[in-house]
């Protein structure tokens, strides 16, 4: 690579790190860069100079906090979860009639298996992906006690799923996206692992202002605006995007009106 002006991807490549790690660095350090319109541009020379002047600095990752939090509360998650949402989301998913016995489905941010356990009987295989080792342990226990044998688990960051391109028929993600600093990166990764025309089911909070809820749950996003999330999916390779309100209010923690939940469905564009 001998260009003088680099894009975000090229700058990450120059540093030999993933784009995700590079974005983190960009946020936490004074990396020489300019945002021109919506695009980042970097001077190759300035980046090399910046790198060579630096001292070792152990920058923190917000995923680290999320992982720690969910590892800690994993044995109590079932109880905590029931305090916020009931069975309606998974019932909604099953009721959509999208699942079938030939499918391999990823449950992203699976936790202790709220979605995995519910869909396992309707599909060939579930791959439960979660960054928290303790959540995965709880999921395995739940699967065992329900006699379910078609759930594989992967302890992994959902932004770098160790699965090849176009490998699965469907990705489900319940209450995952609001833990991701750069949701569009997560959407790109979902797109990557899906077969052409593969399905996404993503449920999360509508944008809210219950900051007590956000703090308590270690959320990075206070839910999502419907137009914005539709645009993110459209911009990252999805079509047929539909959003419906799931018939359930989140149990409110503060003084604000109830927080609602949406379910988004879409197909990977051909
Ligand atoms: C609010 S819980 C939801 C769990 C489950 N989907 C449910 O509905 O009960 C969010 C889950 O996402 C996981 N998570 C957060 N960030 C993640 C990441 N970057 N990659 C994979 N999993 C992540 C957490 O460990 C946690 O288990």
C-alpha cells in the first residue's frame, strides 16, 4: 500500500488491526485524521509518525465492560430479564412462521438462550453466539435441562463471528444491538454470515429516555429510532425491511412512559 491518503479501511490495514479496533482507537486517542463529509481520511505519513511517537497505552474497550457485566449477572439473568420483558418477543418470532427444519440460525447475543431455546425445535441447528462465557454456560445448562441437542455455542464478539461468509439462513438478535457501539458494524457482520436472501430478525427497544433503564442494563444506546435503524439496514445490504411493535411494554423503571419493543425483519439483498 503506497497511497498517501487513506480511507478508514486502509488506515486499519496499515496498522494491521481490524476496522473495529481502529474505530475504537480513533475514539479514544488523538489519531491524526479528518472527517470529510461522512468519510474519514488519513495521511499515511502522519499515521506512521503518530504511531512511532506513541507510548504503550492500554486503551479500554467498552465491550470489556459489557462482557464483565454479563459474566457477573449471568446466573441471575433469567430473573432480571423477566423484570423487563416477558415471553412475547420469542412468541412473536415463532408466530411469524419464518422458521423451518432446514435452517441454520445464529442467535446473536444469545445470553442464556431466550431465543435459542425457543427456536431450536423449529430449525435444524442453532448457533448461539455471545461474548460472555458465563452466559454461554447458563445457555448450555438450559439446553441440557430442556433436552435440546441442536444448539452449538460460540463464545465470540458478535462483530467478528468465527463463521465463514454466507453460511447461515437466519440471524436472530434480541436486545443485542443496543450493546454495540457501532451498530452498523454489527449489521455488516450479520450481512456477511447470511446466505443471499437470508433472514434477519432483530428485536430491541424503541428510542426511549429512561436513563435509569439504560444505566442499570449497561446499555450503550437508549433504543433506536425507527427511521435510522431502517436506513442502517438498507445501507448495509438488506431489503424488505419491516418493523412492527411487539405487543409488550417493557416494565418501566423510572418516571418516564413505558419503553416499547420493536421487531425488525428483512432479507439479505441478492
Ligand atoms: C440484554 S442481553 C440479551 C440476551 C438474550 N438475547 C435475551 O434476550 O435474553 C445482551 C446479550 O448480548 C451479549 N453481548 C453484548 N455485546 C456483545 C458482543 N459484542 N458480542 C456478542 N455478544 C454480546 C451479552 O453478553 C448479553 O448476553
